[in-house]
């Protein structure tokens, strides 16, 4: 396994199986002591403990990676997708202008280099000799076309990512200048996400605005073959890939299995060979299997309840109701039941290991059902309140909503549940149905992106374009506008505090990142976002 920069990786041998325990230091979390690691090893029933050491194996071509994918994609067009789970598929088909390291440092991607010519002009030097899967050249004109598609397309969900960019200027075939209306300190990392995924302009034109959702063409290591809705997405090797010697795999097939328990069973039985979001309750069991490796580490993936603050929603427009919901949650109990105590209680969208978290934010909304009842009474709902909820139909989501519903009922709030598979549930929510939606936020490379995408009045994920606080909108804008790192982080802290005061959502718990794969799967490298990327992976014969 390759060692990630700024990280410590321990491999625990668990009665024949292997469990890798990862702790990142790049974001400020203390390095685990020997006692910490030995304690975790003991908890997993470990028989021996060794630290991973560098080693060389011949990387061979061939073989198919079969991934148990917990969600059917919402779209395979980066500009129109509505689900964070799409990324793991998108990253195989598309390259981004800016890449990122496992600890979220920007790295060259389709842009070989970049520099700020001034505070409002970012100049990108594009990689030469790169072609899209349909044979079309990747060049400055392609970047211009992708910008237009993302910012002006009628179905785009990422306009906010490009909000600061007025125009893309082609200075030559492989140099572009992004001309900004105001400084944007987050823009480089924005280009490592959906906004930086480059699609073939020709394919977009020929497929039509909606058709490209299902016929993606990028420059990535894998070419799209087919998408059998709610069953599988099939890709094959891009023989003309620009990274020398890659890809190693013949193809990657994403098998859609919405129940994570079933997904794990599909790997243990040999139907598939890689699964992520393994249920924590299965870790001890799977760690004992000598044919598989299980990884446990931190991630940004946070279980949370979204609020519909649309005008006319009644109770949800009242900040006292939203605050009451936050006070009603016993997150310690929730974490114990849902993650077997392996998760981290969420006070906002950023875990304690990140710079974005502060103790001030962590002290907000302690479990206080009496305070919740008092706020509801003050808001005029002392006699009870009924809300419409929206959640996924898999057993884990049903269990989580059952726990949340019980805590809400204890303070006088009852729920009428709307239940569907992930894609349909998200579609229903995005159409404005329901008061609350139990889902997750899968994290973004820069904290300002998360704030901008979730809570800005123009954000896609802010249902109804609510603006409970002009001050909050201004603070979010400032997180993008500032370039000085220290001042920018102060602005991020302020925006998080203002969001929490306005209680625009209910963060619950950060799931541990748990991945299990067959031992012949090689080259996978974790990242703090928690969404697997499959570049550089290969199959041992």
C-alpha cells in the first residue's frame, strides 16, 4: 500500500485478516500513541500489529475491479448531478483541471500549473496531447465550453461553484485565464471537484442537454460503456490515457447495491471485490477473514438532516423550531447505536480534525430536551407539531430515522414518513416535498465550498433559496472572496457559527470510513473526503 503524505497507517493482523487503521495528521489531529493503536487492535481481536512498510510489487495490466456502489448515480454529467455519491463513478470517466492529494492539497491535473496573475485573474497552463474519449482534443476551447455548460446550462447544479468567474479567456490553445468579478480563495480547489471535470464539448452538443447525463465522455482513465439503471455502470480502459503506463485495469464495473450489508456480502462471496461504507457492526467479523483487507479511517462524510426552509413551509421557517430539533438530539446515543460508537459526533459539517472546527461551535446545541420543548412552546407549538420527513428505504436509513423520530416525539414533534430508494428520494426532496430529509453531506475539498453549496441563498442544496440571515450570506461570500489564509479561516468560522445560530440543518455524526476489498486488489489509496478514487489500482494475478 502507498503511504499517504502526512499520515500514519497501521496494519493490524486480525486472526488471519488484515485491518488498516489510518489517522491523518495533516489537519491537526494528534498522532495516535502506541497505546491508542494497540487499544484499537485489541478491540478488533488483533493477534499481531505491524506498521505498513514500503514494498515493491509488479503492477500488471488486466483484471476487472467490481465495486459495490451503494447509490444509483443521479447523473453522469458532472454539471447536473444531485448526489455526492456520484463522484466515485465520475472520477473514473473524467479528469479534473486540478487534482488533489489524499490530505486535500492541490496538485496538477489537466492543468499542469496555475498562477494568480492578480487577485482576479487565475491563469491555467493546460496539459498538451490529451484527448477526450471520442477523439476530440482537450484544449482552451474545451475549457470555455465546459464553463458555459456549467454556468449557463438550464439544468446545472454547480452554478454556485463558478459564481465568481465572469469569463474564461483563451490566450492560446493551452492557456486559459479565468477572469473573476472578485477574488476567490477557494477557486483552485473548486476546480478539483465537479466544476473542474472536463467533458467533451462535441459529445455535449450531440447528446443534447439531458442526453449527456447518460452518455458521458471525458478524458479519464476509463471510458463509459453502459449504464443499466439501478443495476450497474460499466466502464473500460482508456487505451489513449495521458498518464504514462495507466490505467492498469481492463475496466471498472459499479454494481448498484443500495443495502450496505448486502454490498459487503457480495464482496465476501466473490461477486464483487471492493466495497465502501461497510457497516461498523461488521468490522470485527470481516477483519478475521484472511482473504480480505479492511481499512478504517476518518472522513468528511456526515449523516445529517436537511431542512426545507422554503417560503410557505410554516413551522420550518421559524428558527425556534429548527433550534428545538437540534436540542432534541441525543447524539451520543445515536452514535452508539448507528456506528457502534466508532463515529464522531457532528456539531457542524466539519470534524474536529479540521481547521474549520472550533470548540465554540462544538459547544452549541448540547442535548437538552427541556430547552427544545420550551422553544417549541415559544414558537406556538406547545401542543405538538407534525412534520413530513423524507428518507431512504434501505434498512440503515430506516433505523436512523426511527431513532431520530423517537427523540423528536419525546419533545412533541411527530413525523409522517415518505420513503423511497436513494435516487427517487433525492428527486422527491429536490422537488420540494417534505419538511426534513435524512441523508448525508459527502464533503468537498474546501470548507468554503461546503458552506457555499449548502447554505448560500443561491445554493442548489438550499431548498427554496432561503436566506434566514443576510449576515450569513455575506459571511459565506467572504469565505470565497478572501485570499489570505488566516483571514479566510476566521471568515469560515464566522459563517459556520452564523449557520448554527440559524440552525439550517441537523448534523448528526461523521461516519468512520470503512472499506473492505479482496486481497488481490492493489494500489487503492484513502483520502479524507472518504469517496474512493480508483486511479493507479491494479489486480494481483
